[in-house]
C-alpha cells in the first residue's frame, strides 16, 4: 500500500471519529438518539473497516524514491 493510500485512510479514520463525536454532541444537546442511530451505526462500521485496514499496514517499510536506483547507479 502506498504512503498516499495510508495517509488517505488515516484522514478518513480521523474524519469518521470526528463525525461520531459530533453525533454524540448532538445527542447531548437534545436531539433524539433514534434520529441519529442509523448514521452512527454507519460511521462506526466505516471506522472499524478503516481501522482494520490501517492495522494491516507494516510500520517498518522504508520510504524509497522510485528513481533512487538510477541515482545510485550513476555514482
């Protein structure tokens, strides 16, 4: 998985977390929870999927430039 894809997943996961927090805040502000139930369940499902994808990403993968081999070949 590319660095861009990993970053995108991280952003999406953070966005889902914030949306869930907003839903909880709405409930605390007085909006009936049943109105938000489907939305909260959808957000929780998406967040769980993104978290699972991010958990499978190895952390020790070196970041190499695609042209690095050509640079060192000329040296």
